[in-house]
C-alpha cells in the first residue's frame, strides 16, 4: 500500500466528532462554511454529497499556496547551504594542496601535526554541515505537518456541506470515485483562508520536534541540498 511522504500524514481521518477538539485561527475557522451557507465568491469546486470523502495530502501540500511558498523557501535555503559547502570545500582543497607542497620543507613531526589539524578541520566541516542539513530537513517536515494541520477546519466545513462522516487519505484507499476527492476544493479554501490572514506555516514559523543527532529516516523528505564530499586529509 503506498505511503504518504509526509510524517504523520499516512492516514488522515477526520470525523465530525473531532470538530469540538480542533484548534484553529479565526481566519481558518471562517473558511469552513456551515451547512447550507455560502459566503464569498462562487467556488470553481463544489462539495459532493457523500458520507465518505478522500483527499490527497501530498498534493494538498505541494499545490497549495502555502506549500508552494514553503518549497521555494526550502530550495532557497538549500541553495545557500550548497553554496556554503562548495566555498568551504574549495578552501579545504586549497589548504590540502598547500600542505602537500610544503611537505618537503617540514619535518616529519611538523607535517604530521599539520596533517592532523587539517583532518580535524575536515571532520568539523562535515559534522557542522550535516547538522545544518538535518535542521533544514526537520524544519521543512515540521512546516509540512503544520500545513496539514491547518486544513482541519477546512475539512470540517466540507464534511458538513457533504454530509460526510470521514475523510480518508486517498493513497490508502484501494478504489474510489473521483467525485468524492475533495483535494482541489480543500486547496482552494485553504488558500483563501490564508489569503484572508490565517498564519502561513514556513521554515521560520515552526519548531521541529526534538530528535536524536542522527540522519533523517525515510519518513522525512530530504531538502534538495547538495552533499559535497570534502577532500580527505593528507597522509
């Protein structure tokens, strides 16, 4: 069975019983119209009458205005990190070349000390840059989860209009009619809510969950940063 790429979103099930427990900003709450009520301009999409609805959470994140803005943030920050990696790698390459050229003029002890210091700088570079990449990945995944959380009141409004009691993650459903897929409608209403002033999740607005100092597992979505291999130390 296919699995969503987003942590915590492999099965998005929302029932009317959750309506009283959802917390949302006023702007988002206003974006979920009550049964039989219409507000604002006519939507290009309408809710179908069905007790069961489906949604593509991956598409919701990637195609919504908030999701597109987030992906641009990730790309920009990843580009900055990759540029920093290339700059430092260039500096280390030049330092290694200089050390190699000076080897004949150094005593064995001095060369070993210089080589050890260089190796330490290389390892420090790797550790620091890996940590920066993991922090970016963690914050990106936290922002994606925040976008999914922000759509809850929108889904409640659509459910009330449709007479639905459940919204299922489309990727987990074996077969369904396209008519019960509310992804496009949810994207439209989420965009409208955030345009009206609801908080827009982003890299700078979220706090990632604390995690061990280890590489992200396969539930995360790596940011598209380069991972250059710095030069190895001299012997």
